[in-house]
C-alpha cells in the first residue's frame, strides 16, 4: 500500500503523533458505572438535562467532537436554531426505563468518512429548524408497550417540508498538532433560516477531583482563544468569519443540579444561558476560563449554505486560513486514494460505498476511556483492601487511560471484550496497527486480572464474554500477512502467554465438573435462552452450554494456530501446541458425548446442539431451543494446512500416541482420529459430515434460520412452536420474535430471539469457509433447503454474506435496513445515507436496537474482502 495516508500511518507507528488528535469524544457520556454512585440506576444517574450543567468525572461528550488522546482538551460543535429550549451540545436519547425497547438515541446523524490517523473526518448532523421534540419523544415512548414500535425522531414530523439544516462537519490535519475544522450548514427548507453555530473548546475537568492538579486556562482575545496547560503546551483556536467569544468554566452548576450554592462563579451551562436566554451575566467578562465558544450567527437562504472555518494549532500564523482550503482538498483526495487501495478488487460500487461508511463509523466510534477503579472505590467511601462493596472490588488493579474502539459513541461509552474482538478484525482492513493495539490492550496488566481473566465489560468486569481474543489475534495476524506480505510475529509472541492465562482461567473456573463442557454465563447472547444465563437458575444446578463449549473449542484451535506459527522459529512452542491439541480433543469428545441418561449437547433426534440443564439431583434435560447457541459449533471449525505434517512430524507422532492412549476420545473425534494418520489439511471440528449436513439443513431452511438478510438468531419454527419450560408452576417461554423483544430481560433493549446479528453471522461465514477448505467443491448442500439448488460450502458462505450486505444496498423499496421509510427511500438528501444498527428484523431486514452500532455490524466491510482470497480464519 502506498499513498499519503499510508505514509502517515508508517510515521505514526514510528512515533510521530498523527493519532494524538481524533474523534475520541463520546456522543453521550452516560450509562456508565464510572459516573454513578453505589446503588444508582446507572442509566438514569446522569441525565441528559444534568449533562448541560454537571462536570463529568471520567470523560467528556460533544457533538461531532474531537480531543487529544488523553482527552485533556476537547473541540466540538454546539448549535441553536432559535427555537429550542436548550443549546444543542450533545445528542439526545432515552434511558433504558424511558424507552419501550430500552435505551435509544433519538437523533439523525451519519458518519460519512474517516481515515485511521483522523487526517480527514466527515460527519453529517440533521438539525430541525422547528423546536426539537424532546418532551414528545419521551412521552410518546412512555405511552407505548413492548408490542409497539419505538417512536423515532422521523415519526414526529419535525423534518416535514424539509425544514432542517444539514450540518456537515469535517476535520483535516495540516500536521500532527494542527487541526482544521469546517462546518457547512445547508438550509434544506423553503424559507430563509437563522442558525447559531458555536465551535466550542474546553478542558476536561481534572483539577478538583483529587486535588493538586494545576488548572489549565483558556483566554479569549482578538477573536481567538489561547489554550494553555494540561501538559499540552500553548495552542490557539481561530475562527472565520470573525466571531464573538463567550467564556465560562467547565464547572458543575451545583445550584441547578444539586440545589446547593455554586463553588465557582461561572459554570458549565453559562454559554447555554447566554445564547438561549440572553443572560450575559452567566459568562465571564474577563474572557478567561476553561470552556469557550465562538458565536457564529448564520442567516442562510432557502436552499443555500454557509460555512464556518476553525483552526486549532500549536503555532500562530499571520493568516490561519491562508492554506485552509488547500489542506482540505488534499486530505479529501488522499482519503479517496486510501480507500481506493484498501477496498480494491471486485467490489460493486454500492458495496464499496457501504464498506467505507461502515469503516468510517468504526473510526468515529473510538473513544477515550478513563477508569481508575481503586480511586473510584475510594471516592465512594470503599476500602480497596476491605470487604467487597461492588463487583468492581475484585478489579481494583484496573487503571485505564486509553483510546478504545467502542460499539457506538452514544449508547455504549464503554468497552466489551467480545465486541472489541470483532472491531479489531474489521479495523485490520484499514489499520492493522490499530487493530493490534486494541487486542493488546485488554491483555495488559492494567486490564487482565491476575487470575488470567480478560475483563468482560464495564458494568461487570468479572462477567464473561465469549473467549474470542485468541481468534481475533490470529485473524489480524494472518490478514496483515496475507494483505501486506508479512505478519507481526512480535504481536503473536506478546499475546500468546496472556491468552494462555485467560484460557486457563476458563478451564479452571467455567467447567463445573471437569468434563470439558463449559458454563460461561450469558456469553453476550442476552435473552436467547429460556433463562437469564447470567443469573442463578430457578431450578438450581447449572447449564452445560453448547455455545460456551464451542467458543472454548475455537479458542483452543486459535491458540494452537498461534503456537504452530511461532514454532516455525522456536520449537519450544511445539510442546504448547501439543497440549492445546489434546485440550481440543477432550473438548471435542465432550461435545459429541451422550451420557448414560441419553443427554448431551448433541441431540440426535433433532440433529442440533442444545444447552443442557444439569439439576442438583443429577438429572439432566436438553433445553430444546433452536437458536444461535446451537449454531456456534459451526463457527468452531478450523483448518490447519497439511504442511504441518512435514514441518512438525513430532507433533503428529504425539497426536497419534495421545489418541492411542485414549480410545474413548479417539472414537468421539472427527473421523475417529484418522486425520492423525492421513495426509493433507487437518480439520478441527465438533461434528462429523452427517451432523454437519443435518445442522445445515436447518440453517439454510428459509422457514427456520435463513432469512433474506442473513441467518436469524432463533429458528422461525418457534413462531408456531414456542419452547416452554415449567418450573414450580411458572412457565418460561421462548418464541420467535423477528424484531424487538417483548421481554424486560436485560432491560428490554436486546433481542436474540429472531433478529439477524452480525457477530454470529460473521463467525458462521468464517466456519463455512474453513469447512470448504477441507471438503472442497465436492461437498454440496441444498441452499435454500428444499430449493433444488446445490452449492458447495464456499458458495453457501458467499450466499449468506451477500444477504447480509444486501441489508444496506438500495433496492426498489430502498435499503432494507432503513425499514422502508419514504424519506430514507426517496429523498436525495437522505437516500444515500447508511445506518449500521445493532441487529436487524429477521423477516424484513429493518434495523433495530442501537442505530449506530457500527462496532460489530461494521464487520460488513470485511465480508466481501474475504472472498478476494485474503485470510479467512
């Protein structure tokens, strides 16, 4: 790869701070344990109304904002249309309790472009000219129940007659410490309209929490703002056209929020009060503070536009805007050049456009994440060495001050381990170094527990996400090796021992009776099962989990692959590879085993994998729900190249000896262990050919799992055949729900009972590609089931991938993910915009859940590339 952005990435890897400034501000700093007190409802503990007036402790948010990588200094946009009751400084949405399907952002915005170094960024915010319907969105959603759809901003009519502004925000870097911001407001309405555009600069409040930290300062003079302190040195914010500057302090308005006297004379909401209420006493007449905004009042004719130019630089120029337009033109051209290279190959224009927007959303969703758990405990009166008062007590070693790829900038201003694994494999398309840093992060001693566990997510670090880190590490390594001709072996070496520690934690903590069948908890699948798998079972006992066992098999396969790769240079890794192969053999045998009671993960009559309920009295019962739980074993299929036989004959001899010593394991293995004696590639899987065909007959049945837009998370068969389990007279029921959940489980904001989710789909595509590598073109299945159309497994993977990509491509009814809304389908200012939702209706493809969860849904950018011959493990 060549070009200016590639050169910047190389320089960044060599230490030039091209990544220091980026889109690291949350869209909304809420729903986070960090800002809540013990016992608070986290979702409602820091309200949208408070955010205008209350200083954050651990992070910041802003509209279309950027910050440095320690979030000391922040730059974002504020807007006012003259009608709203508040200054628009951040995105609005509903808390978990306010939404009839959980929390949801109620704004219209789109991430349009981004490069990995943030040398060019572009997003669009659609701002109504009428009063923003805050109260209506809250009240109407409150009046609806779980059988009703969500009431969205587009449903309110606030965009009728095109009375809105398209506010396009772009950033370009003239140098690592020289950032240009361009705000272009388009009046889409039929009449002239006024818009207040306020580029806003502020320091994150760090100076009063623990004491002793020097307070930085912003000084407005001569139409610009000078920023000093916070370890950043001096820099200046300039604005064109010239504008008045309002200055206040990034301090909590205690009087408004807590009903107590203010400790500071000028507080966080001072600029809001000055603009919206005309209260100029709310801003500092000395023009010195820690938050400042340039006030640009634009009168825009109907159909016209106006532009505000901003520069934040570490140097002062006689004319800060002399080269402004030249820099922007160059960075846009370089972004086009970069993506022409990254997305080269046999992609349709529509696929390429979708991939670029998906990757842009992922790059925009990087956020600065700070969390010093011991300090957090101490601030809440807990003794870090005393009795536990919080689930976080066991994680008091965690000290985070990092830029992390988040699922979405509004709904999830925190990381989750398995989300991050998916983010990394997609980010490898544009920036393998970024992908590797993200995977390294949770394996650092600041994150990984001394017992080896990788933290799950902020709400409960000690919960468990699927152990996907090893797979993601190997994938990123192989993708970089295939696309650039060289893999980063140092990355594998530093990750491998830490991944082994996490694997050991799983072996020791999540295999209740030592049978190599695992009980991971909810494993990210939320309400897919009969019971809440994170909670004690109403029956007592525990669940043997088909997905947990399969994820552990995949983890073992991936670790084996890493060990074999490293053993090429260092034979010492062969011993670990041998041990891992034996671990996999035990897991595979356990997954196939049916006990004397006739119960195991595999259900022979149904031809499917199920969770098994193990009761305290020793009895067992399969929970016969045809769901993603039973599809994960398909993902745990890995092929090792046949050359391993010639390169490591001792490993092969060891495998033969192991199987000879353990005939029960040998009998349960794929083809009864004959691969150890054969030639050619070696397949590691939890099923044989007959079981594979039986599972695929359901997966590819359009009346079961195969939807027009990918694989459903629950078989459609359960629509007419709900699964019911009765405990002490209480029924627990699972029915097919193609769209939103009708259950309050997990807050009602997550539904794995029918919709299409990208994580499982992506892993199924991966498994099918590996199975094709083993079976070749001769192994064919009917796709769809009953259609008379027979495909090899690579073609099946391509079919599923094409259906997933189709969610975002325009058709007669518009883009399926947009749900058929006329504005999104027909209006030229809307129809080319793509949203990457959390999940998708299993029948119609309409986007559901978080509307900007580009995180794992962004893996759609990777899918077409897998069929170009790049790494597909």
